[in-house]
C-alpha cells in the first residue's frame, strides 16, 4: 500500500521538507525503485547517509535520515533511523487486518517458520520472513513487503540480547505467538536459561492479552508460562495435557511418520524430515494452522510437501551414501537434535558424525562441547571433528568409551580422511556453527562420492 511522506514522518515522529507518495521502502540502494523511501541506516561498518545522493540518482522519492543529507528530493528527519524503521514498520503493519504469527525460540525457528508458512498457505495468501531476516532491521523489511493481496503473515524473530524481541514484537503486533523452545544459544549475553526465557517472552510485549500463545509443552521453561498468560496452547510428544500431541512416531528412510491427536481427532502426518525435533516443528505448525482454521488434512498435505532450505538438516543421497547437511548453525540443543536424526535414519553402513565448533556459548562452552562429544559416542560409529574447540568433542566421546573419535587441525585433513573411511551404505552428518563454514567440506566430497 502506498503511503505519503507526511504519514511516514508522523509515524517516526520526524519532520519533512515536502509531501509526496512512497511506493516502497528500502535500506539498500540496490533495491531502490522509482518512488522508494531510502532509509539511511548507520551501522558499525557503514553509514547509509553517504549513499543519499546515489539513492536520489536511482529514483528514490525521499530519504529518511537522522543526519543532514545534500539532496534535492524530500527528506524526513528523525532522531534515529534504526528506531524509525521499526516505528514505520509498526505503522504500516497496522494497515493490515490479518492474522500475524510472531515466532521465536532457541532452535528450529526457521524450519518451523517454513512449516507454518506452508500450512497457512493452504488457506491464506501468506507472507513470511525470507532467509534469516529476523532481526531489528530484517523484520521491518519483511513487514514492508506486505501487499493488499496478503491474507496472513509469519514473522520470525531472533535475538542476541534483552530488549531485541520486544523491539520487534511491538511493531509486528502478532495475533498469535509461538515459542519453539528455550535452549542455551546466546548464554554468553543472557546469562542463564531463565534469562533466555525472559528474552523470548518479550514477544508478549506486542500481543493483545487474549491472543493465543502456542508453546512446546515438553520444554520445562515454557511450561512455567501456563499460569502467567491468558491463552496458552501447548503441543507435545510427552505431555498428556497438551492440546496437540504426536503419537506413534516411526522413522522412515527419508522422513518420519506419526499422528497428531487434537480436539478429539487424529491426523496422520508423513513428514519428509528426520528427528524428533522436526516432529516438534511440525506439531507447532499444525497447531497454528488449526487455530487459524486450516483444514487438518490440508495442513497434513502441506507438511508432507515440506522441503528443507539451505543447509538446515537437508538429507542428500550421493550414490549409496547418505549425507545430512546441517551447517547453518550449531548449539548444544541443535547438536543433540542432529545426532538424534543421525541415529534415527536407517543406515546399512557406518554412522559418521562430522562436528565443528559451537560458538557464542560463553562460560558453558567447554562443558557443552564435552557433553556433545558424549552424545556423539552414543549416536555415531565414528566421530570426526575440526575447530578450535572441537577437540573437546573427542575428549568427551573417548571418556564415554568411544574409540573411533579423531580431531583434525584443518578441514582439508578431515576431508582427505573421509575419502579413506567412507564406504557404500554409510550415513554422514555435517554439523557446525555457521562461522566454521563446513559447507566447504561438502562440494569436494560430493564430487568424489558421486563418481
């Protein structure tokens, strides 16, 4: 929907030089089209104000700035463009009377977002967060993509410190909240899982007091919210009191078969993803769909068509070898989930876990790597590791009696060793934090194993 420069200035509490029509909003000159409002954001490494003239040359209708800019198009002046982009997103979002799902959690946010989007798309024209645009800049940019044709939205919210989800939830104004779990990611800044719960619960800051809040009923921290909020709905594998329960879970070669019991009904699900964590993700998506009136069979069909994105636990067949790509991020919870998937997938050869460092764990880093090494010894036949902290995986595995655990100084050494030990029928998991760039291991091994 088009807005006026006057509207935008009022929304951000700013002043403007003259009025006009804004047809799109962006913060990157590469996205400018005639009629765009260019928001000059100042970051740690780059100041968008220096691109104001370029934005004018490319056809921008106006500039939103907090420092003076030398242009001949309308300028909206505000106190801080980083705050203004959130304020403007909130103003724009309120033009749409549609269901908005606000989603957060320590692990599985993006996968759950994609499943929720697939389920809601069975009934609604649904907008959702692209990729990992889930921060205080990315979320407003997603909101600005709303068009008159959209009937629902799914907005993912990530964070690394207190206050960030609150800053996003207020302009997003979710009509449904969803928290997947409380893990230990960002423990370095948030101090404890109680602190992480507090930070994730900030999603309530943008919700009406009676809006549904959908939670994982098997998470001990999320269960504490039951009597602190008006409308809590739980999904679960173990909690018999949850409204949505997964039963009869069976692993298949490339997926998982289970049924969901809810409201006195039962719906069979065939999910093309492995691991109990993906059952939880699917349960969350199904619950959102039912709350918003999606037909149960349609929701099941959407889940059966789910395709993992990027490097998030994507299962790839390479000849007779099975590869689980999970190189997007890593935390103790996601390592546990990935190892569970490795142990669950049918395998006629060895199960090999290739693990790299988990980052941003602060004081619990050493303990977490040791514990995940022990888990690897229980799930894999072979453990191969690489990274500054990865030797701790090996130490943990060996302490639990594992003999086939090896640490490598470089990814090249690890890659060459894989050539030696991998045989037909083996299943290999690649898992590490994004900063480890484990995808660099994948291209050469695929090339060799596919011959």
